[in-house]
C-alpha cells in the first residue's frame, strides 16, 4: 500500500513585522538578523489563534486534496503553543472543520512535530487502521517569546501548515518511501520553555510566566551534525543518493544551517527551498508551510523525490524520503 500526501494548505497571520520594526522593540538591526539568520520578516498573530490558523490551513489542504472533512479518519496537530492545555488543538480543529468521524490528538515534538505527526499517520495508515489522515503543524510562538530578549524574539514567527495523507491503491504512486526519527532528552534544556508552576497549597509557588530560552550555538551544532546524518540514513534506506532528490524541504531555523547541511551532503543549494526569509522560524509549522508554498508554485510534479527533515526542541529530529 502507498501512503501519499494528496493535498497541502497553509495559513499565516495577516500582520507582518519586519526586522526594522523589531529594531524599534529591542536593540537589534536588520543587518544583524539578516546576516546571522536570513530572516527578513515574520508574521505575528493578532486576532489569529493556533486553532484558527490550523483550521484555515486544514481547509485549504482538504480543498487541494478534493475531499471533505467528513472523510478524515485521523487528525493530528503538532504544536507546542496550543490555545488550551485541554482540549487539544486537534480537537479544536475537528470542531471548526466538522470532521466528526476523526480521532484527534496533539503531538509535542517542537520543530520536528510535523514530521513526527507524518510518521504517526503513516503507521496508522500502513497498518490499515485508518485510510485518511489530516496533519497540521501550527504555532503561535509569539506568545511564548520574551519580547525583551533580542537573542530569541527576532528568530520566531507564527503560522500553520497542513497536509492530507491517504492510503492509496498500488499504481497510484509510491508516496512515503523511507522514514527515521530520533530524540535526545538528555540535551533537552538547550532549547526550553517551562510549563506552569505548581501553585498547590503545599508547593505554594507564585505564578511566573515562562518564555523560550535557548543556547543558540549548541542548537546550531546539533542541527548541522544531526540533520545531514539523518538524511543520509533515509536516503540509504530508500536506496538513493542526494543526486536522486529534487528538493530538500528542511525545517526553517537559519539559512546558515540550511547552507551547512547542503554543503555536508554535497548537494546544490538550489535544491533547498527557503521560506524563513518571510516567515522566520515557525517550529512545527515551518515544513508544511514551505511544502504548501512549493506545491502552490507548481514546483512538485508527480514522481519527484523529495526529502523532508525537521529538527529542534526535545531534542528531536526526523527525516523522510517522499515520492510526490
Ligand atoms: O528551531 C530550532 C531552534 N533554533 C535554532 O536552530 C537556532 C540555532 N542557532 C542559531 O541559529 C544561532 O546560534 C543564532 C542565530 C541564534 C545566534 O547566532 P550566533 O552567530 O550564534 O550569535 P551569538 O549568539 O554568538 O551572538 C553573537 C553576538 C553577541 O554579542 P557579543 O557577546 O559578541 O557582544 C550577542 O549578544 O550577537 C549578539 N546578539 C545580537 N545582536 C543584535 C544576539 N542577538 C542579537 C540581535 N541583534 N537580535
């Protein structure tokens, strides 16, 4: 059985914040942000929420796949910035779409979240438990940023991306060809955001809001070593080399990470499409937003082989080889 991505969609908040706009909020400059990261601007939520952006991206993906919400069996949302602790973002999206048949739950794997969701959907579909999955990567990271910390707040953005994944009959294309994912909790604190503190009568701690903090250089080193190794392993599993791949669709954290991965893989940089210039780092949403932009530009043709790869908080990473 072939597990194929049959539709994509995305949604970005209406409001844009440029690097120059940010320079009025913290001590930074367009020159520093552009040269160190490749980011020029990002969309930040004002009225939008993680669930409303997810639902808009999901509706577009369903339309692209030409199927109705009632056909979705499995709805997985990857996010670290849901609107509620409970209900999950996936349950909120289910209600907004009217996808009454779907079983819905969230995955927390930060910037690898969409890839973890894709692999989870793959496992359900491959075993025949479900036929049609809707997976969403969505974040409102601006609500967990410390807007006085220039080392983090300039890097991230808000948005959502979605894909419809379906178990197809033989002859309808190959779909997902190889997959691997991994986690290293022992290094988790290099990119962290604490949850709520325990205010029970015994613990008695006051509520202090917590924001993302990161050892940027450690995360950078992790990314440029782990990602090429992970991609090499999935290529080997698929019996392919870099030369067989039309595009490498990577998590969008920093243009220098993307360039370093290209160099280490000895692959042309032109094969690495970029959305971080106008989206910033959107964590779980970055891979599906980029995939949707490529799909809508007509860059993906049936039979093309692409690699998708996510990496980040946890620490976590995941890569896949996909035939479009
Ligand atoms: O989604 C996955 C998670 N994130 C990542 O993958 C991020 C990985 N890491 C990175 O992309 C890079 O490490 C950063 C972009 C975060 C930082 O770049 P860097 O080249 O490692 O810079 P740095 O942290 O070493 O800082 C260099 C200087 C420091 O000043 P001093 O100590 O040299 O005087 C910082 O204080 O740049 C300063 N700096 C800034 N200056 C202007 C830090 N942030 C800013 C800023 N504007 N926004």
